[in-house]
């Protein structure tokens, strides 16, 4: 508003001069000067209106934060323990405030709750330390999703588990499995299979069991590997 008002005053004074020239022209017997003056005032108003509208729409639409704020954001995130890297940082200004949207890469083997905890620290750390930020959305990545194979084609748990059941149904102890952790990484699923402790008879037997499981998924295009855990 302030800028619009300043422009308004400037336009007023410049157009007054143009109008004076017009009046002077009429008095000197040059009436067309008046018409030229009117056209000039009209053009000035159009130009100023365009400039103001452009700046305002930039602020409202997709203008992001300046480079020094962006590097401050990257620095704050980079100093948080557990953050491996940052990408797809997008910011938007809205009035005097700004929002940020950012992808944060963490260790791919973290639990959901630890990843969530890191996301919270990133979110509140940014809102706390970067004054202009009011709202931050954090997307946790187990790997760099800007390069490398996507996991978008992989089935969710119910379907993946049904596939694994078909592959492993004959392997000993599979029907006693206690927990199945699926890791969607680089276009395939890595499996953590937790078996009860009594399935562990000896190191050799456990190694045999492990290679038996690994053989079952060897030719799968969905699963990459099985890690067997006891206890
Ligand atoms: Zn949450
Ligand atoms: Zn990402």
C-alpha cells in the first residue's frame, strides 16, 4: 500500500506538469499540446499500473525467499543430527511471512518414529531460528529420490506379504515369524524377518536358514534381500 501511495503522489506531480504544459499550449494558441498531454498522462498511468500489478502479483504468487534466507535454512537443517542432506527446498512468501517445503534425507534404516522425530526437529528448528518462516513442511527421504530408481511401482505391505508368503511358505520357521520389516529402497524391497529365538539352534543352522530364505527371493523383481533376525 505504501508503495502504491508513493507512486500515486509521484504520478500526481508529474501529471500536473504535463497538464500545465497542456494549458500553456492552449494559451499560446497550440491546442494540440493539450491532447498530447492527455495521452501522455494516460500512458503514464497505464505503465505505473502495470509495474505495481506485476510486483504485487510476484509477491502473492510464486516469489520465494532470497538466497541468504535460503542458505540460512540449509545451514539450520544441516546442523541437525541425523540429517544427511537437503533437497527440493521451496519457499513462498505471503505478505510479511513465508512458508517452506523441504525434503530431508536420513539414514534409510531408521524407524518411522525416529524419522518423524527428526522431521519435528527440522520443522520447529526452522520456525524458531528463521524469523520470516511461519509454516514448514518436512518430507523425510530414506534416499535421494531425485536420482536412482523409484519405488513407486512396489506393492504395499498386504500385497508384498502375500507374495512373500507364497515364496517362503515351505521354509522352516516362516510360519512362526514375529515381525516383518519392509524397506523400500532403490526400486526394491529389503526384508528384515524376525524369528523366535528357539528357531536359532546353532550358528551353522542359522546360516543355512538364512541362505534358504535368500534363495527364495533371489529371482524376485520385488524383493532384493532377506535379513534374518532371532529373538
Ligand atoms: Zn507428526
Ligand atoms: Zn526427496
